[in-house]
């Protein structure tokens, strides 16, 4: 019975070791799965945050660049408009000078005609050649002076008009350049909008992937919960089996101790019978054999009997 109890205790210990090994494997698998889930969640979050940061940076750069370009363009357009207004004012002043010069020329022509008529009248009235010569000299001097003045003013007006036309051409070229810059900025704005749409599409894809990963994580969490419940059941079963085995071992040990105590009492009683070995000589070797095994149990010390290898 003691050997059977020892074998049963060994089997229980082996089963306990198997159960503990299975529990350790299950715990390692659950920890590895949790670590994989954490890494997947961290990678997806990091990728999503990087894409969002990149999109925000691109949007900020494009917004700042477009705002600065628009402000520069607005300043250039305002400067061009001011220059155009100044050129128009200068052209208007030159046009006024030209009109005034033309009017003055008409007046001078009228004066010349009047002087010619007067000269004719003087020629008709004056009979003397000296008077006619003096009148012609006077008319010629005044006409030459007025004509020279008019030519100078016309030359000045033409030079101012040429400069005004040159400035207008420059301003036209600047306006053409500004229009090309504005078209290029509109094209870049369209590219930025396209990139933003692509980034939004990638963001939607990442959100879908995050939902898929979260669904997988939830399914794995459910599996982990099931595994934990099974592990708890195994632990409870192993604990009950171990308790049963320990109780059976205790009972068998108690029975063995009682049997050894009875054997020791019987040997002591057999020794106390007088002349038993003389009457029954074949019992002496049996007695010696028993005494060799029960020597320590023949004493009254219970502690030595409990710790004896027999």
C-alpha cells in the first residue's frame, strides 16, 4: 500500500508538473500575443501620426508660402497700379502741354497771319521801301523766335512722351510677369489640393487599417480571455487533485505507522514469553530478522519511529 501510495504521489507530481508546464506555455503565449498586439497598435499609431504630421506640415508650408506669395503679388500689383497711375498722370500732363503748345502754335499762326495781313496793309499803305523792310524784319524776327520756342517745346513733349511710353511698356511687361506668376501660383495651389486629397485618402486607408487591427486585437483579447479561463480551470483541477493525493498519502502513512507499531508490540510480547526459543528453536532466526527491522520501533521514542527509513 505504501508503494502504491508513492506511485500515486509520483503520478500526481508528474501531472502537476505537466499542468504547470502547460500553464507556463499558455502564459508565455498570452504575453507574446499581448506584446505583438501592443507593437502592432504602436506601429499603426506611429504611422498614422507621422502621416498626419506630414500632411499638417505640408499644408502649413503651402499655406504660408501661398499667403506670402499672395501678399508679395498684391504689393507688386499695387506698386504697378501706382506706377500706371503716375504714368497716366504724366501722360495727361504731357498731353495737356502738347494741347497748350498746339493752341499756342495756333495763336502764333493766327498772329503771324494777322502780322502778314498787317504787313500787306503796311505794304499797301506804305509806299516807302524802308518801312516795308522794317515791317518784314519785325515779322520775321518774331516768327523765328516763336517757331524756335514751339520747336523746343514740341521736342520736350516728344521726349517726355517717349519716356512715358517706355515706362508703360515696362509696366505692361511687369503685369504680364505678374499674370504668369499668378497662373503658376494657381497651378501650385491645384497641386497642393491634389496632394491634400491624396493625404486624406491615405488617412482614410490608415483609419480602415486601424479598425481592422482593432478588430483583430479584440478577437485576440477574446481568445486570451478564453485561454485564461481554461488556465484557471486547469489550476483548480490540479489543486483539487493535489489535495486529494496529499490526503491519501497522509492516510496511507498513518496506516503504515499503525502497522509498524503493532509489529513492535508483538515482538516485545514474543520476547517476554519464557523459554520460547527453547521450545520453538525455529522462531529464533525469525525473531532476529524482525528485531533487525524493528529495533528502532521497539523504543518508546515516537520521533525516532517517525523519521526511521524503515
